[in-house]
């Protein structure tokens, strides 16, 4: 079975204040780097939704604003035959930790309300009960540590963003010791981040659900590791 490069951790300038690359440009650059697809995982946390221009709007309108980067990327992906799936990087209000979540779609987000306000155990229960996957992002980055493994499915053992030392080797050791799932991502914020990490997926993966099903079946997909371990 032939496998292809796929990005799991990408932010857009439209929806993440810390990102400098618009969604469509990120898609073009990833395709040029040899990838066949990406998740858009913009920050889903209070700092986005508490902006003055957003916080008094209806929740569905706020979500539309949050999804601007994803939709721009997906539209460009349709034009150039590049797969773009919706992911999220969620930070619960009671926690400094961030979680890459794969599974929620637009309807789920609008129906569920601002679930970044949940505690970490409540957040994982919501994701788990709906069959989604949740990974702690860069758990050993400066000032962070792994959350209790019972509150996620796995951890990001390769985060290749060079502006922050994610101490990937320690994450790998923790994952082995605690027998949790592993994932790798480029954590795209600027152009130079693109094409450094991700996972290898079959070309048949055509939706987020396909991705989740594949991960649950394989458990240890081949990771792209070009920096950090």
C-alpha cells in the first residue's frame, strides 16, 4: 500500500492570531512540498472568541469567523486537488495545555457551543463519546508537562516548529512508557514551518472519519520526522 505525506498541525492567518500564512497560501506551499493534504487546526480558545468584535455575536456567527481560515484552505484545496480536513487545537479554560482534536465538523461545533470552557476531563469525555481523537500538543514545550493520559488518546511526539523547543525526545519516551498513541506535526505558523513533519496516510483517506478510523485500526502510523528527534 502506497503512503503519502499528510500534515496534522497547521494554523492560518485568518483564524489564529499567531499565524502569518493565509490558508490558501499554506495549501499551495504544502502541495509544492509533496503533501497530499492537511488538517487545519486553528486555536479554539477563549482568546479568540473574547475578541471585542466577536464576543457579543451569536455563537454560530462566532464559529463562522473561527472557520474562515479552514474554509479558505478548503476552497483552495478543491481547486488544486489537495485534501483539507477540519481539525482544532483546543485549550480548556482551566488548563495551560492544548489538544489537537480530530473529528468535530462545523455542525458539531455550532451545536456543542463553546466547549473550550469545559474542564479537561469534560472536554475529553465529549470528544471520546463522539468517537473523536484527542492528542496533547507539544506536551514538553517550555513551561508545560503531560496531562494525565486518561484525558487524551495520545500525544504529539514530534512538533517541528523550530522557534519553540518541544523536547520531542522526552515526549517519545513518555509515549512509550504510557502506551499512548503518537502523532507528528509541523505546527505551521509561518512559511518556513511547512513540510517538516506529519504522518504518512493511504491515498484512500478522504475524510476526517477515514483518518480517525485508520488511526484507531493502525494505532502507530508512520510519522514524518525531519526535525527534533
